[in-house]
C-alpha cells in the first residue's frame, strides 16, 4: 500500500499529514481555515486519496504560513508515498466545470518541480481564505511533491466556484497520474528513471 505520514513543526505552524494513495478518498482535514478545509476535502474526495491533515498555525498573523506549510507537508507525503514512481501513469489532466466556472489542471510526476498558475480572482477573500494563498499552496505542493503542475481557472465569475474547480481539476489529474498502469519494474521515461 502506498502511504506516507509526515509531521513538521516550526515556530509558525505544527502540521501532521497522512495520505493513502490507493484508498477511497476519506478526508479528515482541520486547518483552522474553513475554506481551505473545504478545498483540501475536495482534493481528497475527488482524487480518491485519503488524507488526514491536522494543522495549527499562526492564524493571528494571517493564513499564509498555514496554507504554504500544508502544501509543503502534503507535497512531501506525495513524494514519499510514490517512492521510485515505477509503474505509475505519470501524467494526468482534467477539465472540471463548477457552475459558470471552468478549471483545468495538468500534472507530470517528473522529479522536475515547476508550477504554472493562471488564476485571476476578483476578490481578496473567499470566506476566511485569502485568494492569493491558492498560489502559495499549489507552489509549495508542486515543489515538494517534485511534480510539474499547470493550474488554470479558464473562466468564471464566482471566485468560490473558480477556486473549487481548480482544486477538483488537480484532484482528478492526480488520480490519473498516480494510477498504477504498468509493472512495478517499468518507468514511463525515455531515460529509464523519473
């Protein structure tokens, strides 16, 4: 079973994250930021990857450290759970509609971390979540998971819908990319390694 658990404590945050890749998408999320809980739950449920994320951050400052550090720890869990990455599909992409909004994500589990984030939010906040933190979360996740990730809110009027569409698109792209498609001795790379 592909699973990982990582705890990380700094002067700003105290985070424990456990994931099970081959699971049913059971989510147990508590970050102190309601909308972020909602997005991470969507990421778990729609990817089929069970996630237990417990975070205590310096929210009296703002949500930046919490969102970024969750991305770091979740990304590290993915990298650990995927181990040598043999047998995986490696690539995944998805378009997800959310009412009037359309989100897109494409993933290459490549060991070459990169993020392209093309999302224009109209408002500073969605509930208690600062919209600029979506970029911080995805950047930290991509670079610590060692993946190339492209995320785009193609269009939409409602920021909640746009943000939810990109998280769900990322979830479906992840689901496809981590799926076992070949023998555990086969790596989908012309180099022979990822």
